């Protein structure tokens, strides 16, 4: 099967991940999670919460009795923790390593937190930890990376670029990206 077709085969949808995180957050803050509180936290209707809880329950991620508290199962707790950890790692990587503004980094991390597999996340964490360390190689990398200016803004140079191939510059596909490379080097 082609990879793009597997998008919907992920263990969690974006919405499911947020519901699990809402339940986990409420349990941590208040000691319980009720339908109305989940609805308030997520800005959705109570009927929407009830519908999602049915779906999460059928997947074995929550238990919920009508008018009672919502409980995460062990799998639900694991997925809520994993998704939250993914968001934290991705946000750190985007803000501290790539220097993406915090609001944009958080939003981007939120959009992909449930899509990245554990092997890739482990490597993101490892890379983020290394680049943020005091290791002399990491310090040299940070300096070099932040001074680096992408130089294949023309079709002729794209053939020589180690990233761009086939006679086209990848930076040209992102409006204003060539300017952003120069700005990033100046920071």
C-alpha cells in the first residue's frame, strides 16, 4: 500500500489525541474528567464529546458510564503521554534547533504530534538533546547552522546543491524561503 493511503491507519486521529490529552489533563488538575469539562476544555459540544467517547471506548482507550467520570485505560494513558511527549519534543526541536517562532512551532508540533512514529521521535529527541548539549561538536554545529546560507536559489546552482535535485531548487517551492535563509543566518 502506498504510504499516503496509510494516513488514516494511524492508531489515533488528531481529534482522538486531543480528547485523550484533555481527559489526562483534567484528571491531573482536578482528579476527574466529566463530559462537560472536556467539552469546555476543547471548545466542543457535550454531544460531540459523548460521540468521541463512544469511539474511544470502542478502541479500548477510555471507560465512561453515562453521567459519570471518564477514565483512561492503560492504553489511553500511554497514548496520551506519548502524544504529549511527541508535541514537547517537536516543539523543542522547532524552537531551539530550527528557531521557528514559538507560536508557529507549537501549532506545527500539534498538527503532527500523533503522526510521527516512535522510532523517528526517539531520533528527534536524541538530535535535539545532542544539538542542545555543551558537546564541542554540537556547539560548532549550532554556530555553523545558524550562519549557513542556502545557496541554490537558481536552477544552475540547484544541480550542485546536496539537497536539491533534478534541476530545480527546493527553496523556490516555498515563497520567500530564500529570504528566510538569509534572515536565519543573520540571527
